[in-house]
């Protein structure tokens, strides 16, 4: 006996995560985690997912519906991932899933839907006052890249504003940030926020700081930096995380001003939750509020570190549920 199901996917530059859920639920019947670098093509990982699903679960051959949250713009027919070698078209995806009804959205649109649906206890507040429920919210998060989206109140619900805000120009503050940006410009020419506030951004910062100290680079992965800071109290690693947190705070403050986000600023993604204790003690909140004449405006806006697991998958499933309900 097979049962109907929906496929949910959250695909970034490093990880591809999949759920199978019962229709109109957000609880996974099956979960799969795959590394992007191990599959030459997107179709390869999708084939493997379908094989693994059939082994692990008594599900119908094809999903009734599917929602793919992907780390790239989704307004063109061919989705080309910003930070990986994968690409696909909507028609290829529909064919691969046996003609299933498929939705494709930016990964941080899915994260925003997840923020809208999660419980209050799934966050840790970092400064500010109370949420104003009738005002916009901003969601940002660092992983392989930097995702940004906004939630705008609309009637009894909300509208998600898709964004590529992670690719806005990095505006350094203070002499050290200016010197680091100069180092990064020699490597990348143009330096966007994502070159600093992301997993690879940690490596970029550490390498630039070492160069400014006339030292050889010491770290090659974000995990090495975080581990060295938390376990060994390594000076360069701690300076890197402090630098990262201050830039992240300034970026979050800019987004709060841009959207008038008195509904709160929500920080998700795979990088920052690995060093929550450092973030809380860092200059993040100070940099968030350090906007001259608008310090008082920002001082009342709360920031939240999201602790909801698998937020992108949760949000994509929530989107399908809302769409199903609205079209029932």
C-alpha cells in the first residue's frame, strides 16, 4: 500500500536537503541530506533522492506536489545556482518528477515563510524592545552565501519580498574594515556583503587579517575558524568572528532601516548559530544601532537568532500548505 506525499527541498551552495511529507503537514516522513559537491549535475542528486525514498518509504511513485527552495534568482526559466555548479529548468524538474505540480522559490523566501510560521520559543532575542506585529520583518542568514528577505503585513497574512540583498556593496566602517576591504578588492575586484558575511566570508576575513599582520593564512574552512575560536581561543580566529559579527550587525541595521523593520530582524542560516555565545557578546548589537541620528529608532527594534531546525524546509512545506488551503 503506497501513500501520497509531497517533496520539499532546500538547496544551497553546499548542502541539498530533502523531505517527504504527508499532504498538508510539515512533519517529515523521510529526510535526506546530500552534499552538492558530490554530484556533477542537479539531476544526479534528484535521481538519488528518488531511489533513496523508494528504499526507505512505502510512498507512491511520484509526489503529488513539490516545492524547491533554491539559492539563486528564480525569475528566469533556467535556475543557475549562485554558489555552485548546478542548474536546471522548471520543465526539467517537472519531467523528472513525473509531471508533478512544482513550485520553485528563492531559499530565503522559504526561510521567511518559516519565520512567519515558527513558534515564539524558536528564537533567542538579542537586544531591542518588543515586536510591532503590524510592521515589516527582515530575515537574513549566512551560509555559503548571504540570504535576505522581508515579510510585509498584508490583511490577515503577509507577503514575502524576495531579495538579492546579500550582493549589495559592502560598506566598511572604520579603518580596519577599510583595510580589509582593500585586501578583498585585490582578490575579487568588487566586494559585496556576501564576501564578508557568509561561511566563505569568514575565510576571506581571516586571510585578510593575516595579510595585514604580514602572516601566512592559517585557515582554509569556516569550520576551522569557528573551532579555533571556541576551543583554542585562537587570536586570529576570535578577531575574525568579532569582525564578522560587527559587519553582520551593521548590515542588519541597514536592512532594518531600509524596510522599517519594527516587526523585528531575524537571523537564520547555517553559520552564525555555530558561535551564538560569541555573537551575543560581540559588537553585533552596537553596530546594528550605530546609525547616527537613527540610533534611537533602531534601539527599539529587536533582533532574534532563530533556533528552529531546518527552517528552509519547514518554510517551504508551510508555503505548500498555505497554497493548498487558499486554492482548496
